[in-house]
C-alpha cells in the first residue's frame, strides 16, 4: 500500500502532542499590537487545543499525526 501524503499547509499550522491531540497557534497576533493589552498578547502567544470536530478533519489531512 502506498504512503499517504500530508497536506503541507495543515502541517505548517498544526502540531500533534504526545497523546495525539492537535495543537494550534492563535490568530490576531501578527500586527496592531499596541492596541492589545499585555494580558491579551500573553494569552495569544500560547498554543491552544482544537475542537473535536476540527481535530477529525485535521487528522484526515495529516495521516501520520
């Protein structure tokens, strides 16, 4: 059986944890930082999890996750 290809756009945006959960980075942290307070910027810098429904779609696009 041939190897399955990973969607490279998904691979760049998501990572898998040790327990096969999917992590993602927050949006809205690239520019206009002076309008955001420190607490908001700090929270945006940390990775977060993905919902269950989105996780199923992402794992289909990243077969070796």
